C-alpha cells in the first residue's frame, strides 16, 4: 500500500525548497557583486575624491566595453546627468548611448535609459552610435544629447553623421530629432558645445573632425567647427588652419574661453598626419585661437607644455579664469615603454594655468594602476568640478565608467 506524506511533512518539504531557492539567490547576488568589484583597486593616488563606479561592462550582455562618458549638471544642485556608450562586441567605437542620473551629487546612480539604441531600426537601415555630447543651453530646461550615427555594417564609427535627441524631464526619457545638416561629410565629435556670439546673434559651436584619409587616399584629416543658432540646423562654420610647417592630424579638440576677453581657444589631440598610428614628435597637443566668436581661427600651433600621445584630453576654464588640462601621460595606447608594460592611457594627470600665466608642473588627477581615458569635467560651483572618465584593468581598457569630484587649488 502506497504511503502518503502528512501535511507536516509536505510543509517541511516546501519550506526546505524555498530556503534552498533563497540561498541560491543570495549566492548568485554575492557572485555578481564579486564580479562587479573584482577589478576595482581599493585605493588610488591623485586629487580626485569620492570615486564611484557608474556602470560596468558586465551589466551589458552585448557589450565589449563601456566608454567615453560625458557629464552635465541637472536641474537641482545635486542632480547630475551622465551619458556613455556601450560598444557592440565585434565593432569598434560604435554601439548604444545610455544616460544615468544621480540626485545625490554622484554618490549613487540610476539604472541607465537608452538615448540611442542600435536595435531600433529606421526602416530597413540599422545604425549604431558613439560619442555622446550632453548640452543644456543657458536658461533652458531641455537637455540635448548629440552623438555620432553610423550604419551598423561599418566596422568602426569613422563615417558617422550627427544625431540628436532631447529630454524634457531631466534625462529620464529621450526623443530623437533629425538634424538639418548644411555640412555634408562624415564627422567625429567628443567635446562639449559652447555658446558664443557671431554678428550679434547667439550661436552654438560644436567642434568636430573627420578622418576620411583612413579609407580614401584622397581623403583628409581636418578639424573643423560646426555652428547653429537653433541646435537643430548645423552648418560648417570654420576649419582649423594647419601649421605651415607641416600637416598634423588635429582632432578631438575642446573649446573654452581664452585668456583675453572675447577670445576662444581650442586645444586638440594630435597624431602624425600621414600615419595616424604615430604620435607627433614630440607628442604634444596643438591649439588655435578665435577672436571673432569662432568664425575664423589662427594657424594651429604646438603647446610645448601640454603632452598628448593620441588620446583625448579635457581642456576648460574655471569660473576664476584658471585653465585646466587633464590628460594621459606616457606613450600611446598600444605602445609599450619603460614604466608602461601594458601600453599607455594609464594614469590621468593635469596641469593648470592662471590667467596670463604659465602652465603648472604636472599633477596627478587619478592613478590606480589601471587603464583610464577620456575625462570630462563640469564646474558645478566656482572651483568645484564633477568628473567622469572610462577605466579598465591594468591590461584591459574601458570596463567601467568612473565618477569623481575635483577641487581646483592653486
């Protein structure tokens, strides 16, 4: 005769199964947390404080890296908005653009939302995206996110065009908008938009460059400036003139107010013009000046005190007129050298310059023995900055997005 379990025995079995399930879930959560912090050093050197991780590549199943963050301040004092890219595995610098929010001055970050999603087709065409640039015009609540849009069949994002979206709710949702372009070629963007005035009209300037020489022997490697009065229609405003001593691959420039009233200055990443696998000799940033609101620019010249080995650096000016330059020291990303067994783009360094003064000695921004690159800063109060950059492990780049705070000191 078949025996039957008593109600008590059945209840014990159910409770036991539930307990095992809970234990399994806790183990899984513990393992996930262990993975998320495994490559994070306990300490770092440098003047950045309150370092937090915004996002990790493991949190995106399709991604090979997370890269190139951009930060702006939100509606309230402690609100921050950060955009970043999640690269599609098998592609180079192209994927999705996402935004994460903080309402506690960067101490914690929300689950990101998509601004541009490669899975959303436009008819029969599928795109991937790169290099977000956030912007909010003065006295406006709407936040804009500009990015590069490239057909997904391409191997990299060098042949991209400008894409845009806006948010009317502080970055929680995004509406894409088709740009009206009066510049017809490909472009690459990385730096923020600046407001200026040309012929008495408020104008927005967006620095960009192109690298058509990479695939076309009759192409070029030029830095240029796009302008708009509406943030919807963009035209080619100016090219940065090449040095008369010989062409340089000028790219990824940041525009900021210069030393003199009404002056704009752009500081650019550089590489060898003919062979972009090489740095300039010596590896230096180049700059150019505009004194008419960005309509025309001076011949590009080397900045003898500003190191640049083919990596985006941040250039900006604080409220008190001090300029700041945040950069990677050492060799180029894939070039090994003494002290750099895993190549360059390791520590982030910085220099500052008072109005009309000289650049300071090199200081450490962030150094944890891991890969770091592409810093972006925003001044939230005079002398107080919030910063983002992408980080990795000692031998792998761009596994997580970092946030930190920085106080400008003499």
